[in-house]
């Protein structure tokens, strides 16, 4: 279900990048992306600081990208991000991909905290994050300027499950 991004994903990535109903939630000018720029992104999409994975179906078709960005070995945290093609909306694949990357972050990378920000009015995304265990940490008023107007963002985070279990069992 998760694998490293590959060149064969380019047309599918460009599909969501050119879909205004998806990109309206992002500041990046995805509509200006070219196949060459996407190939370059894929080439440099996985290192110790940023790890971007393809979300795929059982036929290995690219459905979206889920990422850990700004991975900090000092603070043991990373920023989470996800985007899916319209084809994947409403299928539950985003929740499965989120749980898979959280397991990877906590179990394989040994991270302590995963965080994200989301536009406050992106209700579908907020519901996904909350259903996956992220806790709302606060709201940031007029945090970004998007589409010519200021927009609020909500900050979410989730802490390492194993650490929480250990802490809870020693407290008993």
C-alpha cells in the first residue's frame, strides 16, 4: 500500500496537482508543475529529512502521497502531510495510509511526535486526522494568505503510541 514514489506515478500526480478542488487547500502552485518538475521531486523525495511515499491500490496504481517532512533526529518529531487523487476520496485509503505511516514513524524511525497544520475550514481532512488519533492542539488565526484572503489553520499532533502505553502502564 505504501512504497517509494516512482517515475510511473508522474501522470497520476499531475492529475491531482491540476485539480482545483484538491489544490485549493494548498499554498504551493501545483498547477504550474510540469512532468520534469514532478520527476525531479520524485528523484529527491526520500532522504533523512523528508520521506514521501506513494499510496497505492492492490494493482500498484498511485492514489496519493503521504509524507513525513522535516524529520528531526534531535526532537524526534516530523510533520505529516497527505494528498490523494479524487479517485481515492471516500474509499478509506487515506486513513489506512495515515495509520501505516504513523506505524512506520513510531516503530521504524522511533519518532515521538507527528504534527500537522490544516486549514480550519477543511472539515473532511480534520475528520480524517481526528479519526486517526491526532489531537487538536490549537487554532491559528489569519495564519496564511490564500486566494487573496487570510485563512485560519488548526494544529494537530499525535504522540508515539508505544511510549503512551508504557507511560500508562507504569502509572498504574
